[in-house]
């Protein structure tokens, strides 16, 4: 892609409405544009990054055998009346009427709809367990939307739903998802810690929020800081190792605000290990048994002819919020560096282009074409600005690697810089190999 052609409305200064760094960067780098309070358009740069996050989330769901489907954004009020949540959900639910006067709503979550799909399709224990998910827009009419994509009205969520025959089986599904979440956040370059949490309007009595530490986060947390040292590398996708991993996390005190109890904290965690801080909730998982399957009459036949309500859980990841969360974790001193796995481009090509001498442009173009041929996604700054002005833009765009064609590069060796890392002088082939290896690691 040529930078001159990229639709990227960069801003020089911080917009006054943006109070936290992720919101500032997303506006300054032309990633999003507000259309009304808490509702945003995703511009090409922001959209590309969100799509990469979505794909990693998808791959980790598929790895544990979850199946993707797609439910609509608009739902009928009827099923919500059956579950009893139509009234409970209150003003956060956007209620709509169609031209026949039928009550509809823009889905804030999908427990009812997925239960309705399941009850009409599945009748026998033989079809269980099942794990279904979709990645779809949600709407919650938040009273105070703020911090850009962190708390907005319309947001992109991955929500998965598990269906099992017994509590024991259902907890295995819960643990599987727990494990998939740790892998997902790790691939996004984040350390997300599962914390015992309240279940709120979703319900149930077992729940974890996945939190990344950030001063600007809206969740207050209390934890034994040794929980950050748990290494998940050794675990594979098998029931036994997944369950033992879950147990490991349970060994350490880690809760959000509404579960906090000072006495327990002081009793269970030595003073020097106590951590009280703030974080961003990037995912939230729930086990609620038959909270929805009972009122919605979702039953399956057992082998002995008896019928049981299926046991369900639901599992959310804030895909659009994650774009902001990664920025909160990685953007410092006006310098952004995206993790390789979700960077909008593999590499930036930054030549110093001399208006009166076409050779510098031609040389850059040759490198650009060669990278494209190797399927390397490169952003070519084909403008005639000064190198220093170009660097300022790339500080915001945050591509982790740069090929700089300035004084340090000659005919066949080029300056290759890793943001916040080392700079080397390499041949084009060496650069290509490096980039291809990095891509394979993700
Ligand atoms: C779990 C999946 C649920 O809705 N039902 C289906 C359950 N959980 S949740 O915690 O309410 O939301 C899941 C994740 O979505 C993100 N999120 C938001 N992101 C941006 N703006 C919002 N207003 C917003 N509300 C929730 C969070 O990452 C949350 O963990």
C-alpha cells in the first residue's frame, strides 16, 4: 500500500475530548471516527487491526472445537420475555418496533437467542456437548459511554455458548474456554489475568473476568501478585492439563471490586504480595447452569428416556475494546508499537525522496515490489516529506519494523530498524527472511 493512497486522516494534536491514550491515538492515527456518542465508524487502519484481532480470537475458539455461526443483531422481544430479562435489562437495552408494531431490540448479548436456536434443533443427549460462537456487533445504551472504544454503545464482541448434560461436563467446557482465553490474550501480546467476578445481569454463580493491568482501567482489582508468574506454556489442549491449569489460578487470590473482602485478602495474601490496582476487562466468562434453559424450556432426552434442562455457560471477549486495550498496554511517550501478530502492516518502507532526482523513488519502488512479491504487507511512504516528518507519522501508525532509505543505506544494504529495538544494516534478502520468520512465529 502507498501511504499517499491510504485513507488515513492523521491529526497533529490530541483532540480535547480524548482523556486516555488509546482514545487519543485512535483519533490521531485516523483509526476511528465518532458518529454519535458511543458510536464509531472504523476507518481502514483501525478496521484492519480489529480484523486481525478478530481472526486470532476465531482461531483460538476453533482450536477448542467451538463452531462459528452468525446470529442477527436485531432480536425479537418475545424470547427475552420468556427468560424474564426483558424487564430486568432496563434502559441499557435499545428497544425498537417494526412497522407492524412488533417489539424488537438490538441485541446486547445472545443467551436467549442461542437457547431458542438450540431448543428447536437439538433433542437428544447424543448431540451434546456443543460449543457455539459468533462474532457480532452488540448494542448497550450505556449511560456514560467514554474512553473511545473502551466503553461504547455499539461494540464488537465474540460470544460463545456451551451446552452440556451435567454440571461436571459443563465445568469442563468452562475450563476449556478459560484456557482458550489465556492463549488468545497471549497471542495478542497481553498478560490477561483471570479474576473471580460478579455475574451481574448475565447470572450464575461461577464467573471470571480477564483483566489486563492499566491505570486507566475501569475495574478495580485485588490480587496476589504471584498470579502474574504462572506460566501457561507447558499446557496442551487436554482435559487433565486444562483442569490443573484452572486449579493453579485458583491457588492465588485475585478478585474484582464487587467480590473483594478485606479480611480474606489479608488472611490469604501476605502483605508484600498484595496488589491493589486497576485494569481493563477484556473478557468475561460465566457458568449459569439452567438459568436460561429452564424458563425457555430447552430440554434434551437422556438415554433412559428422562428429560433434562441443558447446562449452559457463556463466554465473551470484547474484540473492539481489545484494540484500545492493546494501545493502553503498548503506547508510551508518543510511540506506538503494535505486536507483530496484529500490526496493520508487516513493515514500513521509509525513503527520503528527492523531488528533483527520481532515482531515490525508483530504488524504493523496486524494494516495495520485491517485498510485495514475497507476500509481505508493506506500507510505502511515497510522499516527499522530510524523513523527520515521516518518522513522526510512523510513531503513531506503530508498525514494528522500518526499512529506512537514508544516509545509512547504500545500493544493496539497507537500514532495518525494529521500533524500541536494534537497527541493523541488511541486504533485502536478509530483511525478507527476517520478516517471514517473524510472521511464522505468530
Ligand atoms: C458473555 C458472552 C456477556 O455479555 N454474554 C455473552 C456474556 N458478558 S459481558 O461481560 O457483559 O461482555 C463481554 C465483553 O464485552 C466487552 N464489553 C464492552 N466493550 C466495549 N463497550 C462496552 N460497552 C462493553 N460492554 C462489554 C468487554 O470486554 C466484556 O468483557
